[in-house]
């Protein structure tokens, strides 16, 4: 056998051996990575870009359910929790907010006569004049729209397409009956049993609730519905949903709609012990906030009492269309909203040259004042009316026209900001079949706490609209970023009543997931502006954050040269009053500052490279950083609450690196923390130190070497001193021993000299 064949055979055997070793290992690693990816929790977010929206195909393949808005540079998506921080550091990202749930809710009231609501607001007067809302395009964003024989839709849209993670869900599928009921109040056929306020409108149903989630949806879904309505030329948008805290993305889109002459009408919400402020988006000035009244034109007990209320409308025991061809009665501000939108449609047909702003003013001027004179907290300007209730008929001349709204897309300013929190209009709605069943089903809507990785919790309440056909439905699991530390969690429960037809279901697992998701909705990621070398944030960015929320100021690569955040006195005041945690986030660090550490004054928050020389700086992983908070020109040193510092260095956990604090008085480093979260090493303290990351072994070795050098130097110095002392002592001793000899020598010299003088003196004589 030749040597060549032997060599080839040896190589082949070696190759087979190597493959047998590596292939199982690679399979193991692949399975491990697959398991890790599968186990990673996902969170729903809304990303507001500064300019261009990235192509969906260019995004991380792990991102799911990506939806791109046409009207503004916004995308909604589900991403791994670990990806949120990385997204916030992208230069093109303006802001990130967490998506959250919206719910419907209902309560029962006894059924009475069927057309009282029509008569109360003057619908029949419009019919007599020949107005039905013809040529007015209206979009209702809701649970779906059953194809009832007594209503005709001009079209519809579902945001849940074939590629949706939850699966397709057509707009004609109303799984709860809520959307069909609202649509019937607005546009059921004229002459039918429950004819609509404006039966001649072009009605479009936009489904933003998925069947699998029952009465719950998300802010991102609401954004998609708004986007569709604007793109398709709607005149009126009806939203019977709401959320507790302002979401800037929704607000931006609504402002864009207003600039295009589109009217938005939304429910003011339900008042509970926990919820005493108007729901969003109704609280935005561009939106008509609607309160509810009963058949006696008095306040419905759970209708919101708040200064944002603009108009009131019938909202109790409203008979309208139901699913499966039925007629049902529901109650709530959800039912009040289509009454106002219907009157607006009638006036738009009657005054086709009027701007949306003028139509809105007409409704205010014609409203029936029910409470205190003028606008009040309960009814706003009053009960909506088609015409003024006067003996003389109002002339049809249009009001003095205000300028048409600018159709140019509004540009976001630095004063704009957002935080999302959705709860579909907190009304009480009652679903009663024509059989007049009056049983009540009560349901509690869970509100939320979410544990953070830093052993702290970020609290968030997702207010909800009450829905008669819904029960506790599943909500998508979301996990709060652990940047939001030291936030106390609260739990608020809103009572919900359902119709007698509905059966209550409970899903504890879904409720737990819902709790996690809602807690994140108070975290808002903001890209700051640069002003004279310092980072600044807009007032609206802070005002829009919920109480006990988190303002995350994220520095992308283009802002890496900035090492200071300036906050005005007013901004600090907002942070303190709302107990908002401040998070400074850069590629290399995170600094969590509780608002309790800020005084009532302007603030300069500094995170700069250490300017003073520190020991072992050549061993640090990254730059040593000095932190400081200055207020009213004074540097603060000690604080009542602990602050979290997280440093990101390469392979910190793998290398077992730790975070160290510099002591200027002792001129030494001491370990502050060796815990790891989100790939960073974490330390907690209640002061603003100079910090750096070291490998403990390397630092200990260097410190030991330095200590030995110091000890050796001290020893050498001591030995040198001792030697000098010995030499000095020896010199003194020698001097003492030589002294008698010296005296003797001197005496001899003196005697010799004296003797010489005597001898020579005698000789000369």
C-alpha cells in the first residue's frame, strides 16, 4: 500500500472523527439557542421615528406583527423585551411607548320606550327637513359589525389580516355586539325599529378588536384604525374607547386628522373611585368629549364629571341593533358618542360649506344647557341638539366661517410627547335582548403591576370601558423593561356589569399577563434635543407620562458627545408631583433617578468622564464616569433614595466584572455591585460617585502589587532611616572615643611650644 493512500485514509478517518464530535455539539447549540429564542418574552411597542420609517423587511426577523402607518412615521410591533433598549438607541427613533389594552364594559338598566333618545336631541326635525347625513363619511372603530338587515354599510376594514399573529378576523365579525350597537345608533335604516340618528351617511366599520381577545384590544390597533380612516377620506371618526394617560402617537394622528378637517368624537369615560379624570383620546382638545344623560335629561351616575366634557347625549337604555338579527339595549358613554356624531353628520349635510370647526361650534351654540349656566363639569356646554329649542326657527345662513384647517401634515415639535394607556371608553353598557331580561353579571377588570428585573416594580393602570358581552379575555403577555426601577405598584379594580345574555368567563393566566403588560405602559422612551451642548426634553414629553411612570431619555450614537441633561424648574416640579422616575440611557450606561432625589428647583444631571486622575484607570473596562446632580448651582451629594447604576461593557457577566466606586478621601476603589441584568453590571447607592468597571481579579492583583510596592517602599525608607541613625550614632561614638587623644595631642603641642620658647629665650641671654 502506497504512502499516499495511507495519508488520504488517515485524513478521511480524522475528518469523520471531527464531524462526529462537532455535529452533535452544533445541534445542541442550535437547540439551546432555539429554546432561548422561544422562551424570550415579547412586548408590544409603538415606535415613532423622526423621519423615514424603515422597510418592514429590513427589521430584525424576530419582530412580529409589524404594522406601518401611512399618515405619520410610526410602526407598531411585538419585539423581545431585550430589544427595546437597542431600538431606542437608533438615531432615527424619536420615541418608544408601550402598547396596552382597551376594554369595553357594560351595566344593566331597565328597558323603556324605544325612541326617546331620538326625540330628545331633535332627530325627527332633521328628517322633516330632509336631512339624513347624506354624503358624509363616518368610520366607527369598534369590535366588528354584524350584517344586520336593518343597516347598510358602505364598506369596512379589519386590521387583522391573514398574516396577523392572532389570525384573520373580518370586519363583519362582531364577536361581542358592541360595534354593531354603536353603528345602529348612528346609521340604522330610516323607518326601521331602531332607526339611526343619521341613516343616510356612508358608514364604514373598522374592526380594531380581535375575536380571540374579546373586549380587549391595544393602542397600536387603535392607531391602525385611525390610520385607515384618514387614508380613506372619513369626515367623522367615532371612538367608543379610552385610556387613562395621554399617548402622543394617538394624539399626533388625531391632530393630523383635525388638520385635514376630520372630526373625532370620543367617550368621556366612566367615573369610578379609582378613575376621576377624562379618558383619552376624549381629553385632547381636538376631540369632542361626550358625557351621558338618562331619559330624564339628568346625569348618568357613572358618566365622567370633568372639565373636558364638551357635549352630553343620551347614554342609558339605548335600544339598537344586536348580533344575530336581534335588538338590544345598552348603556354607557359608548352609546352617547354616536348621538353626537350623528348630529354632526346631519349638520354637515345641511351646511356643506362649513368647516369641521364651524360644525363643532354650531353644536355648542345649539346645545341645551342642563347644568350651571355655561360650560360645566357634568354636561359640558349641554345636551346636543339638531336645532336650538326656540319658538323661531333658526335661519339656515351659515355662521361666519372660520378658516379651514390647514391640510398640511403637522410637524412634531420638541414640545410634543406621549405615553399610551388605553382603556376603551369606560361606560356602562347594557345588553338586553328584546325579552327584557334584567339579570346583572358583574366583572372585575384587573389593573396591573409588573415586577422589574431590578427587584422593583413599575405600576400602571389600564382603565377599561365596560362591555356587556365581554368577560375577562386574554391579553397579550408583555414584560416591563427593568430600566423602570424603584416604582411602586398599585392595583386598581374597576367594577363592570354585563347584560343578562352574557356569561362570565375567567382566565387567570391571561389576567396575569395583562397585569404585566399594563405596567409597562407608563414607560416612555424619548430622544432628547440638544441645546447648548446639553440634552433637553419637551414639556409635553414629561406632562404626558402617567403618575408613577418612567421617563427614559435615550441617547443614540449621534448624541454620544452629550454628558448632561438640563431640566427646568417646572419640569422637575412635574416629575416630583407625579412621582416619575428618570432613566438616563446610553449605549454604555443606565442611571435610574427617583424623583424624590430632586429638589424643587431646576436641575443639571451630569454623567461625564472622570476629570480627576484615579488609580488603575488603565485597567477599567470603558471610561470611569463621574455622576452629579446640581440644583440651584449647588452640587448635591447624598440623597434620600437609592439610585441604580448599570454599566454596559463587553462580556461583563462572562468575565465576572464588577462595578466599583472611587473614594477620593481614601484614594481607592471599593466594589459597589456585581449583579448582572440585561447584559450590564449593576450597583445601587444613594450618592453620586465616580464609577468604573473592573475585573475583580485584575484589580485585586494590581492593588496587591501596589500595596506591596508601598510596603517595600515603606520598609526601604525605614531601613534607610535606621541606617542613617546608626551611622550618626557611630560617628558620635567615634568622636567621643577620639576626644581624650585629641586633648593629649593638643597638650603635647602646647608643652613643646612652651618649652621651645623657654629654651631659646635663655640661650639668647
